C-alpha cells in the first residue's frame, strides 16, 4: 500500500501559494485495509476515507468508465490493481494530475508542472468530455488564477464547446452547478467563471438571463475586479462554535459573505423592461429554485435588486421614506444581512461612478433602532396601537436626526 499527496495541494505548493487542504490517494489497498487501519469511510459512489487523527480525505486509487449521460453516469474500479497513473489520468486538468511521495518527490506523468509554468489550464485526456462538471471547474480555476496570467488551452476550450453541443451540460445536477458557482464567486476574478461559460456556449444553457444586453451583463461586469474587504465595523461575523478552529470558521464565514454580496451584485440589474421589480423577483426566484440556492443568497439578491436604487439616493428621502426602506430591509431583525446589502450597494455605486456612503444609512438605521419598544409597552401600548406608535416614534427620531445632520453639514 502506497500513499500520495495529490491534486490541488501539489498544484498550489508548486505555485508558491498556501495549501488550504490536502487530499491523498491510496494505491494497492482495499476497503478492508483502510478500515483495519482505523480510517472512517464516508464515500458513497467510491471509497473515500477520513484519517483517524487528521480528518483529511484519503481515496482509493480508481479508474472510471462512462456508462450514461451526466455527472453521475460512471462506473468505478477501485481494486488494488489500479495504478497511480491510472488514477491521475482520469482527473480534469494536467495541473491537477500531479502527485507527491512522502519524500517530496514529484510524480508528473501528464506534464502538469510544465503547464503550470506556461500558465495553461489544459485537459489531461479525452475523458475530460465525460463529465460536464469539469466545464464549471475550469471556469472556477480561471476565476482563481487569472490574476497570475492563466488561460484556457485552445484545445480544451474546443472540447468544452463540443460537450455543450452534445448536450452534456443539460445533464448537470443543480447542486453541482451551485457548488461551483458559489466557489467561483469567492475567487479573485469571479467574472472569469462566466467568461469561460460564455466562450464555450454553456452560459445560455445555465444562466440565460445573464445574456440580456444591458441587464445581466451589466451586473456581470460589476463583479470585475471587485475586491471586497469586510471591515470589522461594517461586517461582524458570527462567533465560531466551540471546538471548531476559529480561524478556519471565520475565513469560511467571510468567503460566504463575499459570495453572497457578489451574487446580489450579479443579479441586481435584471431586467430593464416591463414591470421591472416584479420581473426581477420572478427571474431571481426562478434561478434560485433551479439551482437550489441557499436562502441567504436568495434573500440578499432579491433585496438588492428591489431596493438598491432607493438606497443609493437615501440622502434625498424623507424620514417616512427612509423608515419604509429600512423596514423593507428588516434592519430590526437582520442587521448582518443589512450590512451585506450596504456593501452590495457600495460596489454597485462604485461601478457606476457614483458616490454612496454606507455609513450614513447605517447610522440612520441605528437611529431607527434606538426607540425603546419595552418602554412603549410599559406605557400600555399593544398590538396595532403599539405598531403605529413605534412607527411614529421612529419616523420622528429620524426626522430629528436628519435636521441635526443637515445643520452640521451647512
């Protein structure tokens, strides 16, 4: 039995980048061998195991054969006779088809290191065409490495075009599309993910509304070079649970927040004709239903599409209009989401060459939240009368704040 470090860890190590997670392949072993050594099996489609101490993933070397369309249409051979080269050749890209021994020796049968040096994303073998998820992975990796000068090999792009033409992309499972999209939205250049899909012809199949001139492409363009830094004052994250590495969980929360904000920016400009707000809600809901998008992404995208214009011009609104906007954003219960909304608005304004001060609207929200509800209840207000009095007090407080703010500005 031999164990090798494989995939992304080897690739990023050669690129001089931090290795975030390590995957291992085991050659010459059986399921029983792994269980006898204390590994815990977690894979359903093929044997994957967790190390009893590190929790890292160890997979038996495998070969695969396409038997029907789609991501799940494979038969696997994980017998001890499968070689390391057999396992590596079924991987997607040459830069992911390298391995390293325990002694640090690089095993590179498909010239991944040379392609790393040339900054090329190139498929390992024609078997690439058997798995449509690989189109999404190429897009995601370009989103991650484009700033380093990477590009997709011409022959790989041609192969992906043929995959789209053959209908392979139509068989993609919703969860797989969302997983790759979510990860791409957290990369340095998320627009490259969509560039790849557009170039190979998959964009109209997977995200047709992004092709509408002046609508989706406007939002798509705004993801370009957005580098969101989540300031601790603007974006506090939930405290990590006990017994979980704090740094890892905090980074995960930040990446998720960035992806949520970019998703909202991407969809905020759909569409530009008809009943805009009604149609926008319908399109975003349809997309989210199709790919089973988490509620946090769906809610922020809908709120941003429906309310960003009013938020961008918040300083021209009356006290009653501001309170209505803040209530629509549910700032009284969903402060973290409101702050993500402010980030989305900030970058939308920036892309449009406009000025937007998120701190002004945040301060206004704090004024609205400063009314003591319990004090009103103690005065005997309840039910409808409580709601009306609370609304009146909040509007009055905002009005006073606006006047004070105007006096200080003049």
